[in-house]
């Protein structure tokens, strides 16, 4: 009987001691990140059968169990990876938002200053200081385009660097998880009924930290190890083996860092960016694709459109020296770029791209893939629209989105090329004009009516026809002589001694176009009246072309003829600001969800010191009671021994 009491008492002492130790362990780890509260699972020992029934033989601790919910843990992971992605995205896009919207450092004041310089020349076309001021404003505009583009390039380099750092951190977490998996397998070799609680908490904490870098999914294996997957099922950790991510240059763009996965066997595969979502890495990749690339392309489109429009008009004018205007802006290095994929095979082929319609340009990049036999597939990357589907390239003057694409030599099938029409527009823009006298503010032609004219006919100042280049005979002297027969006129090129037209029916106010110019004669010219069109010699005070320069400021030359330069830039600023606000609001919502989910986890798994203090007192009393039972058993044993004296 006494030995039975002793064994029951000792079992109680052991259970109470385990409870005290577990409670003390909880208290000690109350502030340990990722720690889940533990509790003993207490059961009765098998009772002893007697004639009086089953007599209990005390208690034992079956296992130490951690209080943990896989469902709540998954909710926390999902919310935290979304919040981390938005925080990473927001930190980057705020840089662009502040850059573009800055009232001093943005593009708007530079464009306003440039057109102010144009208006000064239009007001004083013969003034060298006014012309010099226009050149200075042009240099400032180009410098502003270049400085904003350079800042965007720096942000891009920063994103590349951060992607590399994130990959290093992800690899570190993956290796640590694989190591903990190994330790858990060894620790739980006796079976899942004896869980390695602290190791499980350590692994869950590592997974939570990894999940903040990139979205992961987990799968528990029969031996207790976790397999970790990213993307749409790409393995990162499989049991005790870990795969390695690598930061590599994109095969079609050496300046773009992408993610590749290297298996334990050494095979490396580039991962599509669309698969890398969630966490800080997902935020960086999404920012680059959704905001940085479109903004830099859109800025380049404004630079290219403004410069091309200005060049077109400038070539239709005349400088102070009497020479026709040339290109005002230098676009030699600012046009489309074509990059061959590094995986292309022989024959590599040669593809060139030119802008045929600057007003039809988009802000997208394109991928051209050869299908063989002279056919190609052209994909617009911004919306994944297939513009050519295994078809020949359009023959000039046909174009796609304002681009003329030419294959000088046929590439092998499956060779691809990345086309960037506008990316370099802002950074590579330059001013061609050096001498202020060469600003073509004047029109290269002038019109006059003969002094002997007797009718009421008047002639307009005339305009030079676009598109450039101007007609070679633009500045030839041409006469228009009326009424032979009545109601008609003849057109004669005096310089070339050539008749351009005879017996042309006269329409008052109608356009008359020859040699690249257009004039209008109104009123009622008399028979023999002559109107002359000739070169604008000594037209230093002529501002007709400068006025057309200034008119470009408000004309809708962009986005398919729907936006001016300023409104196109305002769209960039507005879109970036709206996206910044969207990311900020979404990030706050995600963080709120993460906090709420973590609160629920803490309610279940967190250590409550008040509760643990009560448990400590309870186990202390249980220990004391078991010790008292031992004391009572000892007294009973002494009484039995005393009977034999």
C-alpha cells in the first residue's frame, strides 16, 4: 500500500515539476520573437485492478505541446507578405512622385521657360540677346530632361542593388530553414507525438521572415520537415535541401537585374518576373515594371515628340544669315534602341527600328520574335497585345505604333529582340544649334503684289508646307499672272525658267500650292495683275516661323493628337501621384490585416504573464500536495514497522 502511495506521489511530483519547468520556460521566452506558449499534456497512468475495482497509479506527462494554429499562422503570413510588398513599393515610388511633382526640379518650369524664350524671339526676331536667351532656355530644358532621366536611372540602379541584396537574404533564410528541418527530423525521430517545440517555433519564425522578403507557400512532409515554394510552385527548400536564387543580368537587357533559380544539381533557370510576388522583392520588381519603366518611357516620349515637332518646324524656317533652318535638337542618340537576346543563335539577324510617326508612339517596350521564313511575332509588353502574329514585317511607309521595323538580315527562328522606342529620348537629347543667328525664326519666302496691279486682289504672306524637308525649289522666284483667259492665272518659275501651270481656274481665297509653299489670293485681280513669291532676302525682322514655334506649346501633338506636351507631362505626374496614393492606402490596409491576424495569434500562442503566474502557483501547490502525500506515506510505513516491535 505504501509503495503504491509513494509511486502516486512521485508521479504527482514529476508532473508538477514538468508543469513548473514548462511554465518557467514560457515566462523566460515571453519576449522571444516567434515563440509559442507551451503546455503539458497530462494523462493518468494505467490503473491497477483489484477486487475492489481499479485503483489509480498516478499521472504522467504525455508530451509538451505548443499552443499554435496553422490557420492563424497562414493568415499572418499572407497579410505580412502583402504589407511588406506595399512598403517596398511605396518607398521607391515616393522618390519618383517627389521628383516629378517638384515645382522647381520638375519638367514643367523648364518647358515654360523654353517657350518663353521662343516667344521673346517671336517678339524680337532680329535681337541677338533674345535669340541667345532662347538657346539658353533650350539648354536648360535639355538639361532638365537629362537630370530627371539620370535620377530615374539612379533609382533603377538602386532597385537592381536591392534585388541583389534581397536574393542574398532569401538564400540565407532558405539555408537556415533547411538546417532546422534537419534538426527537427532528428529530434522527432521518435515520432510526431514528441514534437520539438522550440525548433518548430524557430522554423516558423524563419519562414515568417522569409515571407516578408518574398511570398512563400509551405508543405509539411511526413518526417516533420517543411518544403518551401515560391512563385507558382518553384521549390526553394525541399526537406534538408535548399535551392539558391541568383541575381543575373537579363539576357536582352544587361542593365536589368532579374532572378534566376539554381537547383542543388547546378541547373540555372531564369524566373519570369510575373511569378515573383509578395514581400520586399515582389515590391521592387512590381515597382520597376509598373511604375519606373512607364515613367521613364513616357518622359522620353515627351522629349522625342517635342524635339521632333520643333525640328520639323525649324527646318521650314530661315535664320538671320538667310540659310534654311536645320535640326534644332539633336536626336541622333535619342531614338529607338534594339537589343538582341543573349540566347540568340546563328544567324543572329539584324533588326533596326525608326520612328515614322512620333505622334503615335506609346510608352511601351516591344519584343520581336522571329518565327522563320520571314515571319515575326511582335508583342507589346505593356498590355501583352500581339501586334504581329507570325506575319511579315510591314513594308514602309506602313508602321506599328509609329514605328517602322526593318530586318536587314533574317534571324534564326526563335531569336528575339527587345525594342525600346522612347527609353533614351530624355537622357540622350541635345541642342544642335550653336550660333543664335541660325535660329530659323523667319519664313524663307515672301510675297508681293506688282505696283502696276489695277485689281483689288491681295496675296497672303504664305506658308511653307510640311512635312519637311522643304522643296528644293522653295525659294525660287515664282510669278502668278492673272486673266489669260479671264478667270484664270498662270504660274511661272522665273528662277528655273519653267512654267508650273497655265489656265488655272481662280477661286478667291483658295489655296495655291507650288514648290513647297502655299499662298492665298483674295479679291478680284484684274487682267495682267502679277503676284510674286520669292526668297525672303534680308528678312531679319520676320517672325512668322517663330510664331509657329510658339504655337507648338498648346497644340495636341501627343498621345494620338489628344495631348499637349504639358498635359502629357501632367498625366505622368497625376498617374504617379495616384499610384503612390493607391499603394499607400493598400499598404495601410494590408498592415492593418497583418496586425489583426498577429493579435489573434498572440491571443492564442502568446505568453500571458498573469496566466503563467497563476499556473506557477497551481503547479507549486500540486508539488507541495504530492510532497505531503509522500510524508503521509512515510508515516504510514513507520506505523506498520512499529507493529513488529
